[in-house]
């Protein structure tokens, strides 16, 4: 390659970079289109919990909007133990395959769109055939020294969206709230909703 040709590549790279930045701005990965309070309260420090905005790439690009908005599925259909056990956990493969043995990778033509092959459903089928669990990357976590359970929150009527944002609109799940101590306490003292007052002595959240 002559040096002239080498430099000619640069405007192309700049254009690609610009497109990538523009595209990433439209993924909504840092937008939370609602009124949920993500205030850090007066504590302001953060150590140990997963960071706000975290949006790891998943082994299968699982679309919440398709399942929740288009198909009308309830969050608890997949995260079924959120109101019963401390952890909502990730759905079992059998929950997916109840549908995806029928809804396979070869998608027929429909609504005027041509037939296509879904690489993501193909990946799901490959894990199933190999009897492997899908290695989902965890998005949210609090450190071990923090006592958090979903059950008391769900039972008190705190919605999933209050803490997780509009997951049903996220093409890729991201962490909506800071999950730091100030965020927890700000709600427990009743600042988010006076009906959601909860105990906030240290031993409630720390063992
Ligand atoms: C409503 C729940 C809640 C209550 C009540 C609570 N904490 Fe925490 N605390 C947390 C969470 C969540 C974290 C992890 C924060 C993070 O990662 O940003 C944390 C972190 C901490 C840390 C580690 C901070 C650091 O910078 O490493 C200390 C120390 C701590 N809390 C002490 C206390 C004390 C003392 C009290 C009582 C005055 C208390 N906590 C009450 C939820 C709570
Ligand atoms: C068809 C099954 C299904 C339904 C319905 C569903 N989810 Fe999920 N959810 C998943 C799967 C699979 C993952 C793991 C992959 C990912 O993070 O995208 C996940 C991940 C999540 C996470 C991130 C968990 C973490 O790693 O911290 C949250 C939060 C979540 N879902 C909330 C919801 C909410 C809220 C609803 C209802 C609006 C919902 N989900 C409906 C299957 C489902
Ligand atoms: C109630 C039935 C049902 C369940 C349960 C279900 N899905 Fe789906 N899923 C569908 C349907 C229907 C589509 C849309 C297929 C289409 O666009 O033709 C879909 C689409 C998808 C897609 C997008 C495919 C594409 O290329 O557009 C992925 C990935 C996927 N599902 C993965 C999963 C995973 C992982 C689970 C389990 C956590 C799951 N599904 C559970 C019915 C279901
Ligand atoms: C009061 C805030 C709050 C509410 C309400 C809430 N979550 Fe969570 N969620 C969290 C926190 C904090 C974590 C991290 C927990 C940990 O590290 O143990 C989490 C983690 C998760 C995870 C990751 C896997 C796991 O087992 O921890 C899933 C999935 C999830 N939430 C789904 C949901 C669903 C579905 C709802 C509604 C039914 C919901 N959450 C309601 C705060 C909340
Ligand atoms: C949006 C409001 C809200 C947020 C945010 C929130 N909580 Fe809570 N929390 C509640 C409510 C409401 C209850 C139920 C109170 C009751 O039943 O008396 C509760 C109950 C609890 C309990 C059980 C308390 C008991 O008396 O047994 C623990 C533990 C807890 N929360 C920890 C946390 C931690 C840790 C965080 C942050 C990671 C957090 N909460 C964030 C509203 C919230």
C-alpha cells in the first residue's frame, strides 16, 4: 500500500466511527424515559454495587420488548420467583423452549416481511441441544455485606420499573438505578412514596 492510499482510509474510518457513535446514542442505553427517582440521597458514595448504566452484552440478544410488549408476557412469567423467594433469578431454559421448540430459527414470511433465519433463536437451540445453561451475564448486584431481597418490595407494591426502569422497552437491559446506600435509604425514609416507608436502621440492610 502506498502511503497515499493508507491516508485515504482515514476519512472512511472517521465516518465509521461517527456512525458507531450515532448508533450507540440511539440504543437508549443511558436513557430512562420516566419519572423514577434515581437520587443518591445525601450519602453520595458508591462501593460494591454494580454501576448505574451497566449494560453487558448477553450471550443471546434477548429482546424484552418482543416478549413483554408484542407478546404481552408478564414479568413474573419468566422471573417467576420474584414475589416468593429472595432472588427472581434467570428463567430456566425450559421456560424458553416451551415456545421456542415451535418458534424455531426459521421464521416464516409475515406481515409483509420476508422469511428469515434468526441467528439468536439458533443460538438458543444450540444451547438446548448441547444441554448447556445459557451463561447470562448478571446486570445488577449489590455486595455480599448488603441484605437485599425482592420479596418484601414486591409484596409492598413497589413495581419492577421503580428500581429497574422500563425494561419492557430496553433492547438490551441496562442498570437504571444507582443501587447505592443513599438510593435505598432515600426510599426507606419515604421520600419516593410515603406509602413505601421501611425500617432503615443499619441492621435491616447489613448482617
Ligand atoms: C436500606 C438499606 C441500607 C441501610 C438501612 C444501611 N445501608 Fe449501608 N449500604 C447499603 C448498600 C446498598 C451499600 C452498598 C453501597 C454501594 O455499593 O454503593 C451499603 C454500604 C455500606 C458501607 C460500605 C461503604 C463503602 O464506602 O465501602 C458501610 C460502611 C455501610 N453501608 C454502613 C452502614 C451503616 C453504619 C448504616 C446505619 C447507619 C447503614 N449502612 C444502613 C444499604 C443500606
Ligand atoms: C420471556 C422471558 C422474560 C420476560 C417475560 C421478562 N424477562 Fe427479564 N430477563 C429475561 C432473560 C432471559 C434475562 C437475561 C438476559 C438479559 O439480561 O437480557 C432477563 C433479564 C432481566 C433483568 C436483568 C437481571 C440482571 O442480570 O440483573 C431485569 C432487571 C429484568 N429482566 C426485568 C424484567 C421485567 C421488569 C420484566 C417485565 C416488564 C421482564 N424482565 C420480563 C427473560 C424475561
Ligand atoms: C410465550 C412464548 C415465548 C416464550 C416463553 C419465549 N419466547 Fe422468545 N419469542 C417468542 C416469539 C413468538 C418471538 C418472535 C419471533 C418472530 O419474530 O418471528 C420470540 C422472539 C425471540 C427472540 C428474537 C428472535 C429474532 O431474531 O427476532 C429471541 C432471541 C428469543 N425469543 C429468545 C427467548 C428466550 C431466551 C426465552 C426464554 C428466556 C424466550 N425467548 C421465551 C415466543 C416466546
Ligand atoms: C426495590 C428495588 C427493586 C424492585 C422493586 C425490583 N428489583 Fe430486581 N433487583 C434489585 C436489586 C437491588 C438487584 C440486585 C440484587 C442482588 O445483588 O442480590 C436486583 C436484581 C434483579 C435480577 C437479577 C437476578 C437476581 O436473581 O437477583 C432480576 C432478574 C430482577 N432483579 C428482576 C426483577 C423483577 C422481574 C422485578 C419485579 C417483579 C424486580 N426485579 C423488582 C432491585 C429491585
Ligand atoms: C422504591 C423504594 C425502595 C427502594 C429503592 C428500596 N427499598 Fe427496601 N423496602 C421498601 C419497602 C416498601 C419495603 C417493605 C416495608 C415493609 O413491608 O414494612 C422494603 C423492605 C426492605 C427490607 C426488609 C425490611 C424488614 O423490615 O424486614 C430490606 C432488607 C430492604 N428493604 C433492603 C433494601 C436495600 C438493601 C435496598 C437498596 C439496594 C432497598 N431496600 C431499596 C422500599 C424500597
